[in-house]
């Protein structure tokens, strides 16, 4: 397990959710700060490519946040994440 660089997470969030407010990004960063990531899940931190669609970027941010908060790669898709943590990602992704 290694503690992740929070600037990497912030850059991914801002790139995947370009319409997210500063408050939403700060909320997500505060939740992810000082969390560790298992080396098997390090691919979640790789930069986005031009082949990544908007939906896949949002899904990967959800997976990353869920993985950091629960320690499980599928943590975002289970009921372990409180709805008020999910809401900023869903709200920012819904803005067109």
C-alpha cells in the first residue's frame, strides 16, 4: 500500500469533471487525502487518453474514490459509499 499524491487525484478529477465547482473538487479531495492505494489498483491513477470517453472518465473517478475510501476496487458500486459522497460526482457529470 502506498499513500497517493493528492495532486494526481485532483488533476484527474478536474479533467474528468470539467464542470465541477471548486467546492465539489475540494470535498472529494478532502475525502481522498491521506488514503492509500493498493499497487494492484495503480492503473486508476494513470492519465486519461483521447480514447477515454466522458462516461468512462466519470466511472473511473468513481472507482478511484470508492477504492480509496473502501480499499476495494468495486467499492463505488457497492453500498459502502454514502450518497452524499456520490452526489458531487453525479451532479458535476450531469452538467452539460
